[in-house]
C-alpha cells in the first residue's frame, strides 16, 4: 500500500480534486499525505538587492502559499489523517516535484491535469505530462471530469 503520498497543488479547486483519492489511499494504508506547491521565482532574485520589492513580494507569495497548504493539511488532520505541507521554491515546477518525491521517498504522486497546454498535450497539462514521463514512483492523474490516468511503472 502507499505510505507516502505526494500531492502537488496550484491553489485551484481543480487541483484540489486530487485530495479525494489521496484521502482514500492514505486511509487504506495508514499513509501520510504531503501537500506541496511549487512557487516559481520571479525575475532573477539574484538581483534582489537592486529590486527589494520583487524579493518581498516573492516572500509574501510563498507565505500565502504555505498558509493555503496549512489550511488544507489541517482539514486532513481533522479527519484523522497524517498530513504535512511545504512550498517548493524556485525552478521548474515538475522538476521540483520530482526531486521532492525522490527526497521524501514518495510511493505515489497524485495530481490533476488542467489539460490546457498546447497540441502535444491535449489530455495532460505540461506538469502532469512531465511527471508521468519522468517520475520514479507511480503517478496518478485525476482528469478534469474525475477520470483517472495512471502511470504505474517507475
């Protein structure tokens, strides 16, 4: 059974549809759910000394993301589930999610697909597409209409 379930969220209600299968599987295997949100860097923050407003804005956005994840994690804990959360700063979202799944030894990644990213990705969004191809653990993709697409080989 899945003990460590990683759920990437983007703040949308569509993304939160991944929480239902995560809840179900966590209950089945007494597993833990880790909620994550990738927060992209605005323009190069290496120049933050020259642009302190950009750096402050980015930190405020990360704090907002963490509060969002904490609220969801608290709801899961109120249901008796083990839940943690963290913001993944900087870099490509899919790359950060894959690295986090490896670091945390996740057994499963569950996410939704917006399905809005060009002709080559009619069924999956770009993050879901990249995770389905590159993740080293199984990936469950919850479609817009609650249909599931799964990748079971790692």
